[in-house]
């Protein structure tokens, strides 16, 4: 192989590795955003008890 062919192969391999890393990071970001968007105390989903005297409109924690 010539120098330019070796360079193309190396660039292709690096691009494949970088694309894999980007895909992994995209999955991680989506997971983190999902976790952040969930209510911390479960009030929105109705799974947590509401304490007496607690406001019911859009407030968590």
C-alpha cells in the first residue's frame, strides 16, 4: 500500500471509532436527560404520598 492508501485506511478506522463514541455519548445524554426530567419525589406520577399542607401545583422536592 502506498502512503495515501495507509492514510485513508487510518482515517476510516478513526472515523469509525469516533462515530461509535458519538453514539455511546448520545445514548448517555438521552439517559441523563430522562433522569433529569423525572420528578425527584414522584409527585407528578402520583406514586409518592403528598404531605399535609404541601402545595399541589407544579412544585417538587
